C-alpha cells in the first residue's frame, strides 16, 4: 500500500482526509491496486486558527513582566519559575513564526508584534540581570551582565527600527537577515544559560558549587561581551547593506 501526501487549497476538500483511491499499476508489479492518500490543508480548516500565531506572540509579551517579577524576587522558587517561563517564551518565538508560515497567515500585525515581543523579552531580561548583578545588598555578582551590554542592545534595536521606518517611508523595505535571526538565538541561548546557572547556584552539593564558581568567575562576563559584539555587528550590517540609492525621495 502506498502513502501519498500533498496539500489542497481549493476544491471540496479543506480538512484532514484519509481516502483509499484506485490507482493503475503494471500487471507485473506486485502490490495493492489502491493507494492511501492523506490530504493536508494548505489553509487552516478552522477560521480561528489564523489568529493563533499572533495570539502566541501576544502571550509572549504578556508573560515577560511575570518573568521579570520572578527574577526580582530573588528566591529559589522565583528563579525556577523565571527560568521555566523564559524557556517557554523562547520556544514560542519559533512556534508562532512556524505556524504563520505553515498556515499561510502571515500578516503586517504579526511582522510588527514578533520582533517587538523579542525585544521586550530580551532587553527586559538583560536589564533585570544587570540590576541584580549591581545590587550588592543581596547576592553581588557585579560582572554577571554589565549595563553597557544592555545599552548596546537597546541602541542597536532602536537604530535598526529607525532604519526600517525610514526605508518604508521612502517606498522600500528591509527584510530580517539571517544574521539578525542568529543574533536573537545567541541572545536567547545566553539568557537561558545564565538563568540555568542562577538556578544551579541554589542547589546543594557539587552542582551548587559549580554554579557559584561560574557566577564568581569572568565566564558570563566574557560571554556577555561576545553577545554585545554580535548584536552590534548585525546592526551595523543593516546600515551597510541598505541600498540607499533605491529609496524614493
């Protein structure tokens, strides 16, 4: 029995279907005369599904303040909740884009909300980590995330957003580059790793000792410098690669 998979956008079929259809085969070839066919919808069968990607993006924005509040609590439970919610929010950054492409429901609103949600999550978490590191009244980790790294990230995002607005006002557009997407992955991986180390630091025994050693060393500071350099480089690449001559005056 043969399985054939394809999508159908028009016609009577608009959902998931499994049918046996008759097929021709040479007489000297063994096998069934019927094929098992799976119909995959090119459009969402349920109209409400087209709102799912943007809903996930909005939820990522709404969950960010909760992550930051848990971080500011400074308790072990708060760190664990912040770590878990941040990972879920990071995964949602991939899920909403994947759903929008799969369901073919990409929209101008989604193109605006998705990078905004990333900026709110990333910049907010970096800022809180910098604040925690500078708070010597609790657990002083002054080299955890320096404030200048946060400033570099903010300046880069503001500059690129301004460049996009300028390009659109002059009849052009700037697509998100592969390097910029890689930059977001680097930032999220660094933040997840840092939050993981903060959680491990609260554990007893050898794991806790390893976490404390990492926090008290210059490892995270060095990685934060790398993140800042990658962030700045991808921002400069936008300005270098823009075709200013094609912009309408």
